[in-house]
């Protein structure tokens, strides 16, 4: 079933040059845009002196790193070759022959989408949709099986829920303490009624 769905999607490649370019863009470049948006939210938090924005971006970074580490561990324990290793595929984006399962691109982008959804619900929805397109594009260009992407999303939803339940408040609390310590070292302070950067 996995290979059949892979063929269904991957066979769309090399039919339309414009669509190929769009899928290559999503596959290669859009994940960097996700990282840039995360950094931008932090920068906005600094400029607007909004501690919540800074905590959201930092928390998003942490859960993304956790999920990518889990993805690496899963790929090492349950190794699956890339589709192009044993099959003839429409191979639009060159890739090393490392673990295919689960998809790091799907893991990273969905982790960021769910994390930043706390900053802005509409942004979260838009980034979730874009992440799904990224996942689709990874199959389209011949780098992943559909199950690699679907499993990645399932993992992220589970770990993000557990992170929010168990670790999120602790991580954000630790970040706030570290930020206060850093700011105090460079001559800033915070009273009960003032923002950290005032």
C-alpha cells in the first residue's frame, strides 16, 4: 500500500515543469522559511518587549529539536531505505541514502507550525497547511514514502501534546529565569510592573 501511494504521487512529477518547480521549492526551501519565521517571532518579542512572544519562539525551538532527535533515533532503530534506493522513481531532488523513516522535513515543519500556533492561531493554521504541502512534496520529488510523512506528523502531534502537558511550563519558566539573569548581567532589570526590557 505504501509503495502504491508513493507511485500515485511520485508519478505526478515530470509532467508539468511549473508544478515540479513548486514542489522542489517546498521540498528544499520552505523549511528554511519556517525556521526564519520562528526567529522572527523572537525578534518581534524583543522589539515589542513582549515576553510571551519570546517564550513561544524558544519553546517552539525546543520541541522542534526534541522531535528531530526522536526522528533520528527512530530512523536508526527502524531503518528504511529511501524510495530511490531500490526503485525507479522520478527523482527531482538529490539526496543522500540515509534513513527515510520518518521524514525530518515533516517533523520539523509541523513542530514549528504547532508551536507557533500559540503565538498566532491564523499563522499556525497557515503553517500547518504549508507543512502538509512540504510533506506531500517530499513524496513528489522522490525522497520519501507517504508513510514516512504520515508517521512523522503522528509523532509530532503526540510529542507536542506530551510536551505541552509535562515540559512546556518548566522549559518556559527556566527560559524566563535565564533571560532575567542574562539581562541583569548587562545592566537591565525588571520590576513587577515593568517588562523585562524596559
